[in-house]
C-alpha cells in the first residue's frame, strides 16, 4: 500500500511499519500509528507501508520506520527527523507562541489523553471483547490464545503509570476535561492552529478519531461525539488525508 503525493527532495526511501487493519473507520488500531501515517500524508512524504515485525522495532513499539537503511522508532522522533530533512518544514510558519501551544497540547494528549483512551478500551470485559476482535486480526496465530495475558499486561501497565489506580468515573472525568480543553483551543479553526495544517494536527486528529470511533460507550467518547467542532474537524481531516475511510 502506498500514498505518494508530491516530491520531497533528497529523502531516502521511507517505509512505515504498523498493523494492517483500520478498525472502526479509523486509520489504525494504535493512535500513534494513525498520527505518524497522518503526518506522512500531510507532509506528502513518499512512503510505503508494511506489516510490523516487533522483532525489528528499535524501541519495542509500533510504529517504526526505515529511512533508507536506518530503522527508527517513536512517532515524534520520526516526525522531527523527517521535518529536519525538509527544505521547508511543515511548521515553518508558526510563531513561537503557536509552537509552545502545539508542544503542550501534544504532551497533554500523549501523556494524558492516551491513558484515558487506553483505560476506556480495556477497563471492562465488554470493552476488552471489542479490543479482542480488532487485536486478533493482527496477532500472529500462535499468540491469539494469549489475549487474556495481553489484557492483564495492559491493566498492569495502566496501574503502574497511575491512571489505572483511579476509579472509572475519575478516569472519565479527566478525559472529558482534556477534550474540553482541546475543543476550546480548536474553536472554529479549520486546522488546530488556524487555516494551515501543522504537525500538531497529526496528533490531534489521531486521538480525536480514536476516541470518537471506539464502539465501547464511555463519557469521554460521548463527550467527543457531542462537540460539533471536534466532529467536523475529524471529518475534514479524514476527507482530506484518508479519503478511503470516508467511502
């Protein structure tokens, strides 16, 4: 599978490694995979997409990429590396204040919202069953039997990180508060920081889409679905950068 739209001078071949499924109308099961693929499409980086092999993942996580002969992990480090190779980075037009806002917004999403989203997907047998249907499509055959161990491991990590120590009601309250802030910051902008896309849009889109589309009901999901500007933003980004998901 390829998405190529426009040249990027002097860039070695780029391959994105991630799970192949697009569950619930989202770009990927992992919001970080959605984020990175969205960036590649926004920045018009010629690339191919291949199924991930975790034995090759530099940081033991997805997504990861090869840039020429170099394997690289972590979606943000990858974006920053590719941006440094561009003649005109996507964010060249941002003011210092906008760069600061983008930075703190991304950190809120990736270090806060992410764990709320994960808790929402794994906090009950019902939501774990929804996850099972998506996960087993990408797990190697010998590992499909071990899904219960994956559930246990995810919940252990959530507890170790801290989010899993709160009640479901407390976790959802945090999620609604974070998305309230995100909705207020977005306002009526076409893109997060105005009339032009920037790299922060890859993160915002990935997590809004992931929270909105998950079939398991939660106060956080219902709040996101209820915000007109978040719904319209998600629809615009999807239509522009993932038109195949709108068909």
